[in-house]
C-alpha cells in the first residue's frame, strides 16, 4: 500500500467509526476556547473543564481578563499544571487581544501566534475549531498515532509531522482529522499499552509492537 492509499484507507475508517469528532474542551466563544487551550498545555481536558467555569465566571470577557493580574488569575487555575506561567500568559493574551486586535480573536495563524501563551499548536487548534481552517495541530497524540499508522515517516518534530499530514489529507477534512487522531491516541492508541485489540485500524496498522490480544 503506498502512502496515498494508506491515508485514504485510514480516513475511510475514521469516517466510518468516528463520524463525529470534536474537542472535549468546553467553551462558548472563541475567547473561552483560547483560554481553555492555553490551560490545556501539559494538562488534561478533564482538569481544564473543571477549572474554566469559575475562571470564566470571574473573567467573562477579554476586557475582564486584561484588567486583572496574574496573581489574581493564579488563584483560579492553581490546580492546573504550570499555573505561574499560564496566569501570566492568560493576562498577556487578553491585553494583546485588546490592544492589537480590538478584543477579537484573530483567525490567522501568524496573528494568533503573537498572543502570549499561543504557539503553533494552539494557533492551529483555534484556526481549525473556531474558523474551520485547514490547520492541523500536532500534539503528542497526533504525533504518535500518525507515526504508528505509517501516515508520517521519520518525522522528528511536530512541524515535520504536520507538514507530512497536510500534504495527504484533503483540506476540508483537516479540522476533523486533528480530532480523529487526538481521540484515537487518548482512548485507544495510548502511549503505553495501545489497545490494538479494540482498534478499527489494526488490520492496516504497520506498528511493529501492536498487540492484537489483551
Ligand atoms: S493497531 Fe495498535 S498501534 Fe496501530 S493504530 Fe491501532 S492501537 Fe495504535
């Protein structure tokens, strides 16, 4: 099977087995998703979803967050990983949004990456989820699953992985492909002990250590 065929078969399986795939972060507005994605670095979505209701109740708008201090924000996010850095990022992000973008979350990757706490991965998530753009955020799950499935080859960095993936995935499917790979990595193709016996891709997966029995 060549790479084009491999992508086609993997995509077909996901469309069949996971027709709906969305972020597990809870949000109502682009600003709320931005806050949640910044908090989600090195932290589980479950934990972030426990933190954001009180945080966003206290800071419901970009202006509210911009007018606060990292010390105040820290109190609401201290159960998250890296709360010191993230509280600075959240306030900095809101101030930059207000001062440079009129308080509106921008849609461009370059603009998004000008916001404190927003790297390429976060920018891609916002661009894909909020603006339905063909941007593919490569986190640890996407990176691992893509390599095991043979979708990426010798990709040493998330950016190298992203470049290979977007080359073969049809543009309109890129936003959902991000969620397919994340959810598959989170629940089935886990880092240690992947659940290959439950995997709908087992027959076409070339991963040498796959275990088809429990
Ligand atoms: S067969 Fe195993 S290694 Fe391959 S994608 Fe499925 S869970 Fe991952």
